[in-house]
C-alpha cells in the first residue's frame, strides 16, 4: 500500500486546529535534558519506486519457506497451523468485530469468547477462564497480583518464583511487583533440572509459589510435591505453562491444586512471527473469580428463554472505578483467542493428545540419538516434554551460526540467563520435524562441533 505523507500545508493546518505553532510544541512536557539533540543518522529519503526496489532486494535475502528447520522454543514454538484457522479468522464478522459492550449486537463475539473460555478450562482443569490476556508473561504477572488479592491478609509473605520459570516472565513479574514492594525470592533447581521443593518448605509463610510446568529447561516438574509444599506453607500455587501443547498430554494444573494457571497460548494456531503477538490464557478457581483480571463472558437466557451471551464480570478499570479495578489491561486478545478456539476445535481432545504425543516422542528420539552418538551432553536427568538443555562443551555462538548456515535454527543459548549453563542451548522439537530432519540435525551438529 503506497504511503502518501502530509504536505507542509496540511501539517500547519492540523497544528493550528489543536492550538500549537510547531511540532516541537507537542513534547514540551518532556524535559529538555533527556530529549535527543541533533539529527538522526538516517539515509536520504528514497522515491517510492526506489524504496520498493530496495525492500524487495532485502526480502530476496530471506531463505525460502520450508528450507529452515526450527528447533527454537523457550516460549514460542513452531507448530503446523491448519489453513482453516486463517480462513475462519478472515471472515468479516470476526475481523471487524469490536469489543462486546452491547450484547444485543455482539452475540457472535461473546459466544466466541465463551467457547474459548470453556476450552481453556477443559485444557487447564480449572473452573473459570477469562477473555484472554496479552501474552504468557503478562498473564503470569497478573496471576501474582491476583495471588496477593486472594491472600490479602498475608501482608509480609514473599513471592517464591522458581528460577526454572522463563527468564522473561520472571523479569515481568519483578516489574509488576515493584509497586507493592513485596519481596521476591527465587527458588533454584537441582541436578535433575527440577525446582527444589525443600527450598519452598524452608520459607516462612510465603504468599505464593510460581512454577513453570514443563519448566524452561523442558523438565517435567514434580507437581504433586510442589502442591503439597504449598498446602503445608499456605502459599497460593500459580502454575505457568509456556508450551500449551503439553496440556494435551500431561495432567492439567487444576488437578494438582493450582489456584491460578497462566499460559502462553501461541502454540494453539498462532504463528511464531518475530516473537509476537501472543496470547495469554488465564484460568482460576470459581471461588476466586471476582479477584481475577480482565473480563468473563457468560451464557444465559433472554426474556423469551432463548440462549444468549453476556459479559458477566468486568473487573478492569474501564468498566468500574479505577480504585476497584483488578487490572488496567485495556482489552483481550480477541482475534488470537479466536484463532486458538478455532485451532482447539479443529484438533479436539484426541487430536491434541496425539499431537502432543508426537512432539514428545520426536524430542525423545533426538535426545536418545544425541546421547548414543555422544553429540554434546544432555544436561538434566528429569523427564521432559518437547524441550531439553544440551551442553555443547564450548561457546554456543559459533556453533549456532554454523548451524544456521546449514539451515537449522539449532537452539537458544542459555548462558545469558543461567551463567552456570554458559555452554548449553535449549532445543525444542515439534511435529514439524520428521526423523530425517532430526537425523540431519544430529549429523550437522556433530560436524559443527568437530570443526569448531
């Protein structure tokens, strides 16, 4: 789509309409000492044909679709998306729909949200799910704030967060908690790659325990033991799930006594993109529903007894007094929640279970192959879902670059977030990789290590 900028006359007219003389007047509120001084080092402007030619040339440097095998995970996963998802999303009643303030003209949108919430409850084993959140990190932080509301009488208890929780999620939680000043204590992991449950029991009166399952290393946590520790200490159990596909195979968090579940729903019909946009799934117990953030769509009947859908709870600041709001989140990720609902409807319980089983089986196949051929070292002994940490025995940087040249996005370096794992990478395997791809990955990785 061509971009036609405003003329000087148009700019002057707009500024006059809002009562200022020049554009610089618009940022007078910003202190001068922190404003950028001088000119930006930008190239000269191009004509439209020149710009189109340049962008096409840059795009031509991209590798063809399908020529790159992706083994990246860490919160964003490469899953196959059935074309029906995009086909349904492109229907005008969905992509033009706005937030459902007026139920009499928003029945389609409200029903889509209600169906999505129902599927999230079934997936997580919880009783109530809200109308989605921005992403898994934000949902996790909101879960901690909700835990504070649930245990409002616990004024001094710390938030215990496992270091096996996604590092970006931990940073988001820390940012959110600055306003309350509540202490955050990180709970480490053992040689098996699981959270140290004994460290939870050592803390006196913690307010909440936040664990990821499967955790950032792909390890399947001992949720029974963690749940028992929370029950003993009185802590609210918050379970984070970054690979929602695992819920097709593993026992859902609600069956472990989780009070709140915060998920990243990107695996459910949403492309990887460049790390977003994502979808935050959020579920809790029915008794705590009024303390949850966001909005809940519910099913009811009208005066004539006909089935209908409404917003049954809206706890965000736009609907109620700001001081009473549980969240300042402006809206739900409606389009992405719909994509997830369509995807889950297509797959069904059996399909999700089968797909999750394939992901785990192929991940296990690669782990066993790397171990058998002594290519790197599997770092942790705990069972995993579809991710695992692999020690390369040296700086992963050059190895990952060499693998990229061979058409493999080979993994995520762990050293930046975990200094004790400076030579390790996180490897993820999904159904998009067949055994031939994994055999080739192992061969190319072995060669890259021997040539480094």
